[in-house]
């Protein structure tokens, strides 16, 4: 040992590790081997906390079964609790994308926990004679059951945050649906005039879509509660004593507050990534529908003079370095881009799950990375869209009313009363002359004025069944 480094040993030989580092030689080699993203696993606090919870559950199970002395168990558990409280996260330094099926992540955790536990016991970091990363912290475990279990616990925790963010956006759209419930406008199909509706109806669909997707996400994440802790290397439980799997699961469920269950077939569970594929598919569904909603917001707010200009998005920044006064829909645009990322991540997760071979999938690190990015970015996108855009949207009510009054699509509402042939003629003449549908119907005596007025009431046109102020004739 020098003043600045300590010497550690592994199967490849000796290396010097910074004396203040809680990580050790395995982590050092992993840092050198995987300079891929520049993003360390410390960027994923859900994962770090989950790893600490798994290690604490394992040490308590080992203590229960008489495999670990109480002083070692207490020191390891104390180190794990510190990590779960947010300490030492900066010591998790390996790149999130790594070879080895997550072994580098598991060893990073083992070394950090061991060295902190050594300090708690009054020993120097790296003095593994007293407490060892593999023999004590990793006792009865393998990367192949620790890493997938931690990934699932982390994913469940992250999904809960996404569900909360989606609820915020759902409520924002719901509030606008109520605010705009009496604002009549033209609906469109294939970007062509269709039939009247209210702006409130339009915004209510965005709230409903979000709530539907929250339900699907809540269902999908239930599959992620099945864990393989106790499977060790390939699912046979080699080197784990009888009763360990259930003891470790029980401690982990207590620590996390999650209703975790041990897979019925641990060999299958150790190699199968189907739950992640399914969850990613639901995240893709959320992304697709969220992006569609943002497409609508951008289209409805297009203008201000040469577009639809039916709604106004709150201006949040100048839109151009060359065009004075231009304001762009930057918040929907950033949400669109998050959606594109999530859709791409789904392809990555699909391919990683498919690439597993025999008794293990070696590609869970990229599944972790992709799932984490999708979940956290979708959550941030939902909150940003709600707070920076949807909550400040206003309606251009006069523009909306004028489109209804001038729309040829209005004739659809009269079709059952004047007949398809007559309605077609009215539509053609209105298009050719620029005259209003109601005006032509009255001129040709197709309906009496009072009957026409009743048919063109906003409540009748939009099917809301409520009295809406204003005439459209």
C-alpha cells in the first residue's frame, strides 16, 4: 500500500486501487473494460437502492440459517441501509452497459458494501481477511439471481413514479376538458371537416387514453414482482442452503414493501426476460398514444395566422434565431422525441431478450439501461407536458365557432332530415359558392327555420345533451 493506493488481488493478478475508494479490483477492471456510455450505474438510484436491498435481504437470510456471524451480518446490513439512504451512490462507477450479464454491477455492489462494512467493524478498506466481498457479502448468491432481482425491484419502483406522473398529466387534460366543455368546434377525420364536437370532448379523450394506459401499466408491472433470488447460477440453487430462497424473498419483501413472489421454476426464471418485454411493450403503447396527443396539440395550435389556430399553447421561449416573434410548440416536440426514444428502446429490449442462450440471458444490462431510460424519461415528459404546456392552454373560441358555422361538414347533421341526395347538393353548392349550409337549406325550403335552429343547437350537434350557449346558424 502506498499513501494514495492499496493493493488488491484477483484471478488475473494484482492491481492498485485508490485508497479512498469503496470499490475494489473487480470494479477497477470493469471501468477499464467498458468505456461505453460514460454513464455509471450511479445514475440509476432505483437500481442502487434495489441492489442494497437484495444484499441486505441475503445477509439476513444467511444469518437466519446460521451461515454468517452476527457481527458481520450487522455490519453488512448497516452498510446496505446507508446506501438505501442515499449514501455512497457515487461509488457505483461501472458503466451501465457492460458484458458479463451484470457481474460487474454485482461486484461493484459487493465491494462497496464490504469496504463500508469493514469500516463499521473498525478495519481498513481492502482488508478482506475480516470480511470479504464474495465470501460474505455475496454468500449464497450469484450475479444471475442478484442482478435480475435487483432489476425487477428497481423497475417496480420506477414504474410507480411513472404512474404518478401520468396521473398528473391525466388530471391536467381532465381539467381542460371541463374548462372547454361548452366550446363548440369542428371535428376532423383524415384532416378533412367531419362533424361538430366540443373542445372539451377532444381534450377528454387525452385524459381517458392516459388512464387506460395507467391501467395497462399497473397490470404489466405485476409480472415483474416474480423474482429468482435463490436460483444462484442457473436456477438449481447450487451453493444456497435449503430454505434460503424463501428466507431471502421474505426479507426483501419486508425491506421493499413489495408483494414479491419466488418463481415456481427457478431455471426458467433465470433465463426468461419475458416480463421485461411485456412491460416494454406497454411503455411503447404509452409513448405512441402520448406522441399522438402531442401531434394533435401541435396541429391544433398551428399558426398563428396560417394554421388551424384553434388553441394557444403557453409561450415558454422564443422560437427562432432569425424570425422575430416566432414561438414554437417546444414542449410537445420534446415529448414526441421521448416517445421516439421509447419506441427504439422497445426494439432494443426485444432483441436483448431474444438473444439469451440456454440457461442465462447475458444482455440484461442493456435491458436495464433501456427500461430505465424509457420509464424515467416518460415520467419527466408527462410532468413537463402537464406543467409547462397543458395547464396553460387557451381556446380561440371565435375561430372555433366560425369553423362550425362555415363548415360544409355541418350538412352531415342534416342528412337524416333532408336526405342524402339533397344534403350532397347543399354541400356541393356551399363549396362552390362559399355560402353557408344553413342559409342554403332555408333558401331551398328543405326545413322550416325553427326545425333547422333546433337541429343546429350546439348540444344537438356535439351530442353532449347539455345546453350550450350561442347559435351556429
